[in-house]
C-alpha cells in the first residue's frame, strides 16, 4: 500500500507540474505571441525548451522551501502530500480550463496548508514570528515613504507637479525594499511568510521594473522610425522571452521537486532533503510538456486582453519579469510567475497612460490570485479528510 501511495504522490506531483506548464505557458510566450515575433507554435516550443533548461541553471533552494518551509516535516506523510497535490492539481486544471491565469506555486502551497492543517491543525503550519512580521512591515513602510518623498521632491523641482507621483513612489519603495532585505540578509524572510509577502511584492516589482524600462526605451528611441524600431526589437523580444522562460522553469519546476523529495524523505527512501538528479529531470520534463501543449485561453487573456503590446514593450515586460523570477529563484523564494509577468505587462501598458490597460480584466485576475491559496487549501483539506476516513486505519 505504501508503495502505491508513494507512486501516486510522485505521479500527482508530475501531473501538477504538467498543469503548471499548461496554465503558465502564457507567462513565457504571451508577449512574443501578442507582437507576432514568433508564431504560437514556435513560441510554445521555445518556451518548453527553456522551461526545461531553467531548473538545471539554478540551485534547488525553492524545492527545499516547498518541502520543508511551509508545513512541519513531521506532518508531511505521503498521504498528506497526496491530498495536497490533488487539491493543487484540481484548482490549476479548472483555472486553465476557464482561461484564468492563476499562480500554480500558490495553488501547491494552499494544498500543503490545507492538507497539513487537516492532519495536524494550526500547529502543523510553520507560521512566522510576530517580531519578524513587524520588522518587515516597518522596513517596507519606511522604504516606501523615503522613495515617495525623494520622487516627489524630484518632480516638484523639475516641473512643480508632485501630488500624482507620491503613490507611484511609495509602491516603488515598498517593492524594492522587501527584495533588498532578502538580498542583504538584514531580515531573514522565508517559508509561508515569504510566499504571502510576494503575492503583493512580485506584481509590484514586475510593474515598476517594466514601467521604468519601457519609459527608458521610449526616451532613448523617441526619434526612431516606428516600423524600423518594431523590426529591430522583435529578435530582442525572442531573447527576452527565452530569459523569462528560464526564470519560469527554474522557479516553478521546483514545486514538484520539493514535493517528490519530501515524499521520498517521509517514506525513508532518502535520509536527508537532497533533490536527486532524476527528480530534477522528470520535473523539468513534466513542466516542459505542459508548456508545449499550452493553455491557449490563458495565453489569449495574457497576450491580448490586458493591453496592446508593441515589440519594445514585449521586450521590456519579458526582461523585467525574467529578472524578478531569476533574482527570487536565486534566493529560494517561490514567487508567482503569473503575478510577476502580469505586473510587467501592466507596467509596459501603463507607459501609454492609465487608459491603455484594461483594469476590469486585471481585477478578474487579481480576484483569482486572492482565491488561489484558500481555495486549494479547502479542496486539499477535504480530500485528506475523505481519504483518511476511507483508506487510513
């Protein structure tokens, strides 16, 4: 029976990575398809390849966060992980079916939380210390206020207008402060706290990076012929899309790696939490296969429904999104590729003004983001209760 449970857990983890690629294919190729830099088929093949390469470039720090930093490992039996995976797979699959770009990483984390709470209650969850939360909030607010003040003064000195810039400056300050805390090691942010924090930070960071990058390109090439500019940026956009796909694969493919390794450790097959090479390879292959098939309803929403994207903007969005993902992957933070890339697309769209972005579509996407963790947690919790009542003594 244990062998069957372990095998089922591994298969479900790989199925999760498959539906992850199915939903998150849009993250890697939306801008490339929107500007017709590549045909949809070529774009998907490109993204599949670099999703496969990504996890081999970076460390497996995120896999350790998933397997050891969300729920106390004492409660992570193969049965609990099986229920967690089922809840996550079901939520991501249904979201892909209805064309909703959700975070697969957060669906998995919600599944772990729900199944873990079902078996061990609130004490099974690795909650952050209150003092840590207080420190991060203080630092983030301070960073937001300082950047808002500096930006407001700069605009006031330049053209006398400062009121409309304070909000942008505050968001920029907050979105930069939190990653700086992680990079400098000033505050150790990890586990469930890092995940929840980056639900807010990753789209803001993508938005700010893409907005600034897009404005810079507009300023530098303001006198260029638009047709020639579009032609020049299309190949650059393909390179940027590849970079973004590496970031996506390196971050999201580690979700299944963390679960499979946790299953092997809990079953006594592995003595410590070290991700085997075969686990890395099969996890990469599953996410690449999902990307190859592509979630076309999600692709359409990301590519065409949020804003109209020109080649230089697609280059800016992919570069900014890929940069955010690569940076966070290097520090072991499982951020949402969907959040980072959606924020980047909104950022480049906003360079043409507020009305250039279809905020109604954005509100729908954000609502799905908010629902993902609790919805997958509820499903996984119910799955574990039913599973335990029927199959466990």
